[in-house]
C-alpha cells in the first residue's frame, strides 16, 4: 500500500471575511467604549475635553457597529460560521457543565465551543439593545421623557456589563496565542484543533 500522505501542520480556521468582520467590529467597539469612558469618567473627560466631538464619535461608532456584520453576510464562509454558532447540541451542554463545575479534562467542542456560542448570542442581543436605547437618547423626539429616562438607565448599565464582558473576552484571547493566531492569519495548528475543537469536522453547516 502506498504511504498515507502527511496532513499539513496547519488547518484553516477563518477566511478573510470572518477576520475582517471581527477586526472591524473590534475597532468600532474599542472606539465606542473609549469614547463612552471619556464621557462618563471625570478624570478622562477633563483630560480629553472637546465633549461634543467625543459624543459624536461615540454616537457614530455605536451606530456603525452592526455594519461589518451586515456586510459579512455576503460571505458564504461567514454565514456558515453563523449557522455553527446558532446550533447548540448535547456536546455543548456537556461543555458548559464541565466549565461551570471547573472540571479538568477534555471538553467536546465543534468549531466553536459552548462558551463562544453563549458569548456571541449575548453580545448580539446586547448590541441591539444598546443601539435601540442609544437611538432613543440621540433622537429625543422619538419617545416621551419617561421612555428616554428608562433608555438611559438601561444603556448605562448595559454599557458597564459590556465593558466587563469584553474585558473577559480580551483576557481569554491573551491567554490563548493559537486562537489569536487563527483570527490574525486564518490558520491554526492541527494539534490545537484536535485538542480544543475535536468535533470541528463533524459540524453541520447546512440550513
């Protein structure tokens, strides 16, 4: 029998569209959060000044935040990843139980583990709520005062929750150089794939 061909040491995890959407969204979110910090934290507000300009930057970076996602829908690879994120199977529930109990050992995961799926769903909902409440605050004629007051309350507290969650996301990324490499270059080590995402090749992406 002829020898089996050796598998390449790396496997493609993300295409150009997925990486562009992630990178552009990350920069918009960073600008939006930084502008918000300059508006709400007095030391930063005094340091930066030019409040009207900071407000404008915050408003437009927040308004543009969903745009990379919408443009990414033109990519088949991006849509396939969305279908993967939208499916939650028995192995995902097992992954979550193991994570919550801090159990050691392998945790079954497809291309995206259960934590990434929960994070993506929560982030999508949070961005929509932030966009809706932000529009009510921006265009004061859209709703009565009591609605705008409630929108401000929700917007401010959800912004704090978003900052905490994004900090956790960045922390997890800093702790996993191979995951960062996958998002930066599109390729990851095959051994990392087999260890962290052993069910990846079994993921179903058909609608």
